[in-house]
C-alpha cells in the first residue's frame, strides 16, 4: 500500500494488507548508502511510536486487526568475514556524528540487540557467498536468536514479498475456490521457498493449536502460517496467522450456511520444508 508513510510525527517503513490484517513493517536496514547499523533503532520510544501509528492507521482503515513486524537485514558477506558491516571505520564515523545514537554501546552489542528483537532476518547479498561463507554468517546470527526466528537469504537485493509479508495468501477471500487436482499444493514462483496447504480435523482448543504451531516453527523451517480453523461447538470461524513462533488467533466472523466448516492452513517455509514433520506436530 505505501512505503515511508508519515503518520503524524511517526514514519512507517512499509504498510500492507495481509489478507484482512493491516501490517506495519519496521525494516532495520541501511538506507541511501549509509553505513549506520540498522539496529540503532527499535528502542522503547520507537516501539511506542509504532504502537501509536498502528492505532491511528487502524482507525483510518476501519480495522482492529493490525500486526507489527520487525525485519532485520544483515550484511551476509561482512558477517562471513567476522564483521557486522562491510566498512567498520565508516560505520563508526557515522555513529560518532549522529547525536541521536547511544555511543556507549559497541556496534556489536547493537547488532546482537537488533537480531534479538526481529521477527525475521534477511541475509543480504547471499549471491556473493559460497557455502562456507553462508554457513558462517548464519551461524553468527543464530548465536543471538533467542527464539525460532528464521533467516531468509536474499540475492541481488530481492526478497519474496509473500515471505516478507505473507502477501498473496489471503485464504480468507477465496479458500473455497482452491479446490484443484493439486489441492495440497500452492504454486510458488521462487525456488528458495516451499509452500503447501494442510487440511486438518476440527480442533477443541485454539490455544493448544497455537502451541503446536509454535512448536512446528521451532522444529521445522516454517516462516509463516495462515488459515482458518473449525473449532468444535463454535459458530464462528477462527482466523490463525503466525510469523515464525509468534502466533495470533481470533474469531473473525460466523460461518456461513453455504460454507464447509473445516480447517485449512497455508504454510510457507524455506526450501526443503518437511511437510510430514509439520503435519505430524499439528495433528499430535
């Protein structure tokens, strides 16, 4: 919908609809060639401003379904060489010249903090890395991930928006129109990701399902999950969406008389996503 959107005194990096959910995306990355770490960033004050912007945008767009995602973009080749930026001297010079930055914090600590607060990590310039370099870069990032946040490689500056935002998975709009001879598959034009649709039995406990989804995110390469759930004894359909291990669910509307009450979930993950493992966890 918009990028670099001014909302009062605040700025939203990206604004998009993810189905019926209004999404504010805070992208922690270098801009305009600047070397400043993307991490100087998600402070308590910034989080408050994001919440204020979310409340205002929700009111403007007539919705109460709002999500804030934090995406951290890290420098793959620099990490492979043991640095958090390609030019550490230029980075320190820019930090010193910026009065808004806490200069007491070493940039390495800032990097660790940013990784720790992200919902998704984009490993940039992966096309410049060999296998060993990519493994080293991912290893450094993984050391500072306190939860099952996924690391997604990007090449030539491109990131698949369906992974970044869950776009194109608006199953609430056309789930009944997805019946095909390949009903368990969802076409995807990028070779780095796998996507499939799971049809599961009705559930009795939405919170238990949410815990299973978190477990699946931690045990497999699940990046995003979204869909509808038939809850036993409930006239309302349950909307479920997950970004990594972060799961939200709520009843969005009543089932219509013509609808087939069932549970269908769209799952996106990195290439090699173990469908059998995900299905086993969710049906346990």
